[in-house]
C-alpha cells in the first residue's frame, strides 16, 4: 500500500497550484538521463542516503522509490515504519521551489509521492506476496514505450525486486529477455537470500550486469576506520554543521548525524550513508563508469568475478571470492574492519580507496546541493562542464605522443578553473606509469610508453576544479588502447 501523510499531500497540493507549469516541465523524460528504481529497508543510513538522493533527483528519471525489507529490518524487527519516507518527501517539498531555481529537471513532489510504494516487508527475504511495490517494478520493466536501461538498486534486501521478476516470469515469460536487456543491478551487499535463491538461478542466463558492493563501508558507520585521516575533515561535525545541517532548509536539517552519544564521534559528525554508492555510481560526473564498473567512479570500482557479476577488488592475493552470497559475513572489507582481523592498514586503505579517493569532491558537491535548497542561483556554486577536443577512446601505437586538450570547458558561474591530468592506474591493464607533460594545464601531452603491449589500455583523467565555494569538481576520461 502506498503511504502519503496528510501533511505531505497538503504541501504537494499547494506547490502544484503555485508551480503548476513548472511541474509539468520538470516531469518530462530526458533521453540522456539515467533511469533508476531504489528499494530500501529504511535503516538510519538509508534515511541519510535518501537526503542526498533527493538532492540529486534532477540527475535521473526516478522511476520508483520502494520500501523493502532486509536481514536487518522487517515488520516487527527494528522497523522504521511503512511511512518512513514521508518526512523526507515533506522536507523535499519545502525546498523544491528553490531547487528549481538551479535546475528545472528536479521532479515535482507530487511525482515523487506518486512513485513511492510499499514493497515486500513482512519478513526477511519474503517474496511470495504481490505488493504495490513489486507490481510497480513490474509495470516499469514491461513498459515498451521506453527502452532505456534501468538501474535497480537494493539498499536493503533484493526480495521486492525478486518478487517483481517472479511475477514477470510467471505471467509474461515471453518478455523475460526484453526485461533483462533493460535491467542493471546495483546491490549494497546481498541483504537477504533472494538474489542467490531466485534471481541468479532464474535470470542469470540473461547476463544482467550486477554490481554488489562491500566498498560502501567507506562511507558507512565505520568511515573513520575505512578512510584516511586526511579525508575526515569532510565528515566531522564542524564541516557537517556548517555545510549541511544548519541554515540549509528542512531537508538537510533532517539528516541524522551523530549526536555525540557514540564513542569516537562528536555532535554533528557524519553518521553513515552505506547505501549512497548505489546511486553515486549513476551520477554522470564525466568518468564514464556507468557501464564500466572496473573504470571507477564516485560509487567505487569493481572487478568481474563471475558471469556478469562485479564485486570489490580485494588486495589480498590469497583471498578466494565466495561462490555464492557476498554480504556482511564474508565481504572482505567488512571483515577487515572487525576486531581481530589480520588485514593491514595499507590493505584497508587500498580496498576502500575507490570510494574515499573522491571524498573531498562528492562531499563538496553535497554541500553545494545543500546551498541550492536556500540560495538563489547567483549566490550558489555549480559544477564545471568539462569538454575534450579529442575522443574519449583513442587507439595509439607504443611511443606515440598524444595531445590532450580540454579546450571548450566552461563554468556556469564564470569561475576560474584549474586542471589536473592524471593516470588512473588501478583501471589500466598496463601496469607501468606514464609521464604527462603540462599536467596542470588545459592542454597537456602524454607519450605512450615503449613497453606497452598491444591491446593494453591506459586511463587518463582530466580533473577540473572551479574556485567557487564550495569547490566543485568534474571530469573527463580518455582511454588509450595500444594497437
């Protein structure tokens, strides 16, 4: 059953009357936008992730927000309530008029309310009941008027997604191939057994891209252990209060930060957003990672382990990935953070680096979005738009000298821009280093090393920062394949 509080409906009605023409425009499909459906179990870190998610609502076509269960939360067990999303939607409705000053593609509060559903929540892994949430997923997946890919995210268990897919298998088996071609999965662990017991056996033959993350621990409850100390400044109470919690409207004020009652944390400290990598992967920052999980982006970097399943790269050569479920009991990162683990600090740093390396960039971006809630366009900061003169994918011979140009890059606020070209070594198949001349200029040069073998790739990132407050960063990636 769909949940909408009276206060939410009242706010939405007022906004619809005041901004009727704008609402209609913002709901139009944008061909270049990524489609997403989130399922969530309503844990505290889900609530925190939802705040950030709503601030980025202009980036996607949000096809559904569905409450599900997990091994940690279900009806009667640490349950946040069927209507846990309502306060966040109410807060979003309050700041929506100001967000629209920054981007008219923000979805209307009414649109979000109409696309919010209750899924399978009775018990952990329950997938027999047909629910409003599962039926909505079915409807979206079967809709042949829009063939763009859809990212189905499990912030909790995969059971509501599994129920939807089982309905399709039972009632529309002839559509399974069509549906599978549209789906992409991003799971924050496997928080119940339904992926292994139903989805993988019944849908695995369709080779659906599936990312299952354990790296999310970098910004989950144990971030102080998972992240290097140099990044802590972007999560501590002083930074959070100034940039997120205070004087930025009701949406970010609702963010459940630490209250100083947990050892090692002070009032206002970042609490946890263990589910955010699922949607951060789909924010188009210019890194080209959306369909290339091993390239790396704000949501982490992943390696293909089996079938079309991508897990976290483990910095321990003796480690063997489990043949089945990837979750809290065997995820390498979670295990490395437990007392008594043999993992070294260097291994932990390497494991979580695919996310924490971007901490300053995505936290400053979060702060800018908080500003959008209360400030006019001219008083807030907006990210630069990075453009390359060359193609993003090049072929070159060993020894070739390549010109790298970001001329045409601009900033919507007219800010001064700084450039850094760097090699993303972890994404390369070439194991050596390349020299980049003028790497702090808009135009740079790179020489392809003479020892690169045919077919190997080198990943170069053009990172552009503005001088606004907070400082914002965007990218373009060039992949060089040696021929």
